[in-house]
C-alpha cells in the first residue's frame, strides 16, 4: 500500500491498475510498419533500436534526444551501465544511425548531455550535422563534492541538417528585472517601468540560469531519476519549431517532450522502453488537456527563477 502524500506534494504517482490502464494506450513496435498518421500524437512503448525499424521515413521536424549519460543508472528497473569511451561512442553512433532516416531535410536537433558524455556526443554530432551551438543550463542544485567542484550544470547541443534553418528568437525572450535603469530624456531605454519593478525582455543566450528542476510541489514532477523540466523543453520547441511541426523524442522517459509539444500546439511522438514511464507520460498528456501552463513561462516570455509571484501580478 502506498504511503499517503502530503497535501502539497504534487508528484505524479500511479497505482498499479492505473499503470496498466495508461501503458495499454501506447503503440507496440510489433504493430508493423507505421505511417505518420499512425504515430502522430501517440507514444510507442519499446526499445527505440527496435521501434525505429517500424517508424516512417522523414517525418521529424524537431528531434530532441535525452540519451542515457555515460553513468551507471537505474531507470525504473532498466539499468544502463557505464561504458568505455569507445563503447559509448559506438552507442551514440548506433542511435544516430537509427534517427537519421526519420528526419526531414531541414530538421533541427537538440541532444542533452553532461560534461563527460558531451565530449563524445559533441564530437560525433559534427560528423552528421551542422553544429550550431552548445547550451549550458544550471540545474540549480547538484550533489555535494569535497574534492571537486559541485556538478550543477548540463549541456544541450544544438544542430541542424542545413546551414539555413528556422529560429524564432522572439519566442524565447527572457524577462529580467532591471537593477540599474537607464533613461533617455527621462524615458526608459529598452525596459519597462511597472508597479512591481523595472523589467527588460532580453534575447536568450546559450547559458540558462532560470531553470528549476522538477521537485515535489510542482505538478509536472514524477519519480523519473533524470526528468527534464517543462520550461527547458519549451525553450527548445518554441525556438526551433512552428505550430503543427512534428517533435520527436526517441528516449522519452516520463514524457516531458511530448507534454510540452502538446501544450505548445505541436504534433509529437516518442519511444520509451519502460512501461511504467510510458504510463506516467500518458497520464501527463491527459493532464495537459486541462492545464496548458508551463512553470516559468507566462505572458509570452520566460521569467527568471523564483518569480512566480511577479508572473501572476505582472501587467503591461
């Protein structure tokens, strides 16, 4: 019997019958060769290396990949064992070879990594795509370390298949408080004065310090050990896709990519091996029908961390 959660604990926890109910909604890879309509806005439960053989060619506009980092990790009973650098490079090449036929000619690609796996992933990506940038985001907290610096950062490589690519910088501006307001002829210069303070909407850089990783009081929180925040995925999706584009995630975990794509009006698809995580993802997609809000994203901009009060009260 599961222990009763505290009233403020919003973590999504499914009972066994709910896991069976929601996981049954997913497509199985042995269903045969699938066309785009069969997988649009649906999830596939199975091993991506097998499922890729049944997926249609050239259907993905935006690929977001969060592969296992090169660490010993238990993903709900599915263990990933740390590999040698050569073996992890081979593993990266293997999944890239599987995703490449799925991409449209002008597809864009984001690949998550940590500082160690990123050394290998970044090197391999350059053999397949145009490497546009590397985003570093602050996880807000990290494990303590007495003989090293605390590891509180992760990276995301941004790649494209063509030199000429779509990018919507206006859609991912960040609203920052202005500490030293500058005026010309008594009027604000590139900032706005409000009753709650002075604010400026700035273009996003490749270092993000405004991300809060999911925790127990956030409705998006699950028990997945490496869950990415909805706010993080929203930036990638808004910048590199348009309404109606197809967003795909081959290592979907608890479904954050699919959930955010749905909230932002994109088509989505994904593959996940663990049936319990598929069930959580399906539940989250159901919840997105009633609540399309994304923590930290409001009024068409991304707010700084810990500004929920201002987000609710801000008026133009």
